[in-house]
C-alpha cells in the first residue's frame, strides 16, 4: 500500500504516522508514506499558496495551481512504477461521506491512495473537480485542516492491509468490523480489585468462548449503538432462530429433569 499526502504540513503527517503499528509497517515496507508539500509547487516567489475568494467572504482559499502541480508530480511517480490504474484521490472535508470501517476495508484493496488536505477556508473548487474521486469526512465537525483526518484514515486503512497487524484476526474482530462493537477483554491477573475474569474465558472451551463473546458484543451494541445492532440483526435472522430453538431445548430439558426428581 502506497500512501501519498498532499499537504502544507508534511512533518505533521510523517511525525504522526512514523510510530507504533504504522511506523513499523513503514519501516518494513508493508506500507509507504509520501508526504508532499504543496507549497513546493507554487509559482509565487513568496511561496504563497492561498488568495482571497472571489465574491468576498472570510478567510483565504488555497489556489488550484499548486495543488494540481503537486498532484501531477505524485502521478508521475506512480506512473513511473508502471501503474496504469488511476489512484483514488481523497479530499478530507466535513462535506464528505462519513468514514466507516467498511470503507477502510474497501480502500485497503487499493495499491495507491492520494490524500488531499485542505487548509484555510478550503480549496478552489476547480481543482477538486479535476482530481478528486472521493470526498470523505471523519465526523460532523470542523477542523483546522485535513491532516488529522488523513492520518485517521491511513491508520484505519493500514490495519486492513495484509501484513500490517501481527495477527490479522485482530483486525477482523475489532469494533465495527461486522456492525458489532467489540466484546470486553481481560488479561492477567485473574482477579483485580475484587473483579474476576469471567469463568468462561478460563474454561479452555473455544466454542463457549466464541459464543460468550458474540453475546457480549450483541449486548454492548444493542445498548450503545442500537442502529448498528438493528443492521446486524437484519442480516443475521438465522442466528436468532437458532438461539430461540436452543433456549427452547434447554427449557424442555430443565422441565424434564424437574419431573424426574419428583
């Protein structure tokens, strides 16, 4: 996976991602990071990349020319590797589609992704129309620039790239991977401040552990994110049918045992 970031603050991007899991992945070459300073491509002798917007209004607007030229430089590097497929170009904006885990999985299949980070009051619409393929938001709020959202996306997408996580199952079972929030997890010691690890996790019975984890995920999702719970329930009706049958068998067995005792 090759990440390319068009930004006015390349150091912010590299310093933010050259640590932890993403840092190790960059070091190993599983992912690459190319932070491109848009300011390097301005033709203004004072290195200005912004100007007043036509029609008036508060703030300054990033100009089309340096953004486009920075994009063309990245495209030249991609094409030099013999890649003919046009890469996805993601503009980070509160006007975009809200980022979801499903999108992370989809984007992780790409070989190159270009992130465009706006600043000031945004970017000249004409260059956005020319190069952007996806408009993505990380939430319904406004930030100073697109650098933090770009890092959020890259971190999330990286986790879906084969070889980034030591245990790929870790990425598959995390919250939002299948609409459900992640189940509670515990580590040593078995008892801490009077709180004990659930006995089922100590049983060694993997089937029962999986069943318990799913039940916990369902319960947590139903309480905290009923919208996600409803989506999961709509796609997994068979689960509830099997569960109802199992509970009915259990009830009958208990009644049978009570009659035998009498």
